[in-house]
C-alpha cells in the first residue's frame, strides 16, 4: 500500500487579497491537522475571479512566481510538512501574464510551475484578455509523497492534456478550477447538465489513464456567476470517493492508495492497447 492523504480546499473569495490569503492559510492548516499530505487550492484563490470582465485594473493583481505568495507558502509547507498546490495570476513581464500554478514540496522547496495551456474566451470567462497560453508544456512534479500532474480549469475539458500528463508519469492529476452557473440561466436542466458534463469529463480522464483525479473548485456568488463547488476525488475507475457541496466552504482530506494503479491498469489495460501508430491525425485542427 502507498496511502496518501489528499487535502482539498473549497472556499469563497472576496475583493480583499490579503483576507483571501489569510483564509487559505487557515484552511491549509486545517487540512494538515486532519492529516493531509498534498493540499490543493482552487484556481486564482487570492482574489475574486476577475476574468468576468475585461478591465485593465485587474492586471495589478498579477505577481511574480516565485514571488510574494510562494514566499508566504514555502515556510508554511515546511512547517506543516505538506505539499501545496497554489494557483496564481503570474506577471511574467510587463504586459505578459499567465494563469499559473506553483507547486511547493513538503520541505518548503519551490518545485516549479505549470502555465495553463488552454485559455477560454466566453461570456463571464474573458481569460484571453488576461492570460497568454502556457509555454512550458505539460508538467509533472516529483513531490515527497507522489509524482503529481497539475492542469488548470479549462484544461480539464481536453483528454489530450490529461493523457500527456499521465504518460509523463503523473500518479495523481490535480485540477484547480473556477467554474459556475450563469445566474441568468433559469433552466435547472441546463444547469445540471453543465455541472454533470464538467464532472463526467474529469472522471473520464481517471478511467482512460488509470489515475486518481482531484478537482478543486470555488463556491460563492461573484458578479453574475454562482460558483458551483462540487470539488471531488475520483479513483482510476472513475468512482467518486468524495464529493463536496455546491454552496459550502469545505476542507476535506481523502486517503487514496496509489499502489492500486497497477491493479486498475492491468484490469483495464488501456495504455497497453493504445495504437500510437494510428494517432497522427490528432495533431490536425480538423480532419477535412
């Protein structure tokens, strides 16, 4: 057995950056006190989800990575002996910004960062205004407890991203996320379908790749979005081991056994039967 305790921090945010950081620190400590070893925060946890509008003032929220927030979290990770996955708004240079997640190991070492590859541009999610697509490629991080892959929100809809990260040796896929319901949408069926699609696509990544998937979303109402929470942990058969509420802040710790990956991957040997010789067309935008 190789048991690992996964901490998920599902929380609401407000306009006070310091208050959001203070809340996140308290919840990291709470997760650690419950035995968490790897703790994942939601996407852009230090602020409101500012991409609901195109406003140049919001660029002031950007910061260097490593920088102020990683400097704050590194001694905390060392003190608690936990890995921290922290999604931040990266200012790379003047006029150049990324949606980026930093990974800090249990000894406080900054292991590196992943820059979000897929950038949406939809009503309420005007991310192309703010974020340059990632240029670091897909990443895995060798932490004290496991080799982990990190993808961010819109990445979660793309099986290619999950596949490549898994093929790089990730034992667990983490998806820090910020997604919710448009409050002008009154059809409950559409709202339920949207949430279930979001959950289903990520559970399918667990099945197809034989890995655990951890998705951490925010809650609360911001502008015209009701963030739907619903953070979860799925095992490599896609079974939900934990499912958070839609409307409450939750700090949860879920024990998983990554040694079972061998069982899942030999029971359903999808990696064995991949026909990599036939996949060249996938690199085309569309097969006309």
